[in-house]
C-alpha cells in the first residue's frame, strides 16, 4: 500500500526560503542590502549578515546568481504572513442560494418558497 505525498500548507509554501548556512552549492551571490546591490562571495555575504546580527535569506534561486537579502528572517516571515492574511480577507466569496421545487409540491408550500425567492431578490437589489 502506497502513501499519498503530504500536502504542504499555505504557510509552508510561503516560507520555503533557505537561510544562512542552509544555502548550499553557491560560490557567489547577488546581495541586496541597505547599501544597494552587489555581487559578492557567499562567505562574505554570510559574514556581513552575521556582523549586523541579521539573516542571509535566499530570495530567488532561478537566476544564474542566486539573489540573497540581509534581513531579519523572523520579521520577514511575519510580514509575509500578514500580507497573505490581508489578501485572504479581501477575497470575495460568492454564495449561491437555491430553492428546490418538486413536481408534487402543495400550493401552500409553493407560496412559501415563492415568497422566500422574492426576499432573496429584494436583498440582492439593495
């Protein structure tokens, strides 16, 4: 019997950055810091981050040179989580309302359902 691969949660997908020593196989990086953008060796970038008591975070690994930032990773994670929660709040959820009517419905039941349908329409036009 095979197991299904585990599904990653939304927060796991947000925080899939490599940090400090977990960045491997890289000799030079494009470093983004307060000073600007520079191409430096990985060891020098890590040393600068430790001098400032911050973390070296890999932002993008898609390019030839990996892009890294010197930031406080805990604060960065908090900001990303806050942005994702705000985006989730702003999503518009559509609620579909239904009324089912059977062929053998009694006249009184039909009247009630018809009045319910009218109240749905009136609420929607407001």
